[in-house]
């Protein structure tokens, strides 16, 4: 899925991220999606793309975010991720729960 607008560096980055995602058990299509999104975000952060969303330029970098917002990385999922899952599972009282309480409710 490498695109014509990507430099050789970005194509290598894409392949590296894709192979890492495949190694960690992602399917081919999911690995390609993860790699493409990551490369495009990095391009936007470095001014290599014509347009960029606010989150692409102002949010933390993809490399840093990977460990912080993953399901099992340091600190686990964010409060917002837990709350969104609780909302989708219609857990009552979620609006008054803190992060630890949301984690406990979602485990049950």
C-alpha cells in the first residue's frame, strides 16, 4: 500500500511497522492499516503532507503513544477508552466512576 507521495524513508518505515504488526498477530489488512496510518501521521507531523488534522499535528507522536494507549502497555487503556467501552456495553453508573472502577466494571 505504499503511496507515490511517500519517500523511500517512509516506505521503509511502512514496511517495518507492517512487519511488526504482523509479528504481534495482526491480520494482513489490519497491519497495513496500522502502518499506513502511522506513516501518514508522521508525514503530517513533519510537514510532508498537503493537509493535516489538528490531532495529527498537536497530539503526541505515534511512537510515544503506542505504549501509553495500548490495551496492555504502561497504565493500560485511558479513561476515555474505558468510558467509551462502558458506554457501548451500557454499564450503569459509569459517569460517576473513576478509571479503576471502570476497569473493574468492564472485567465483570
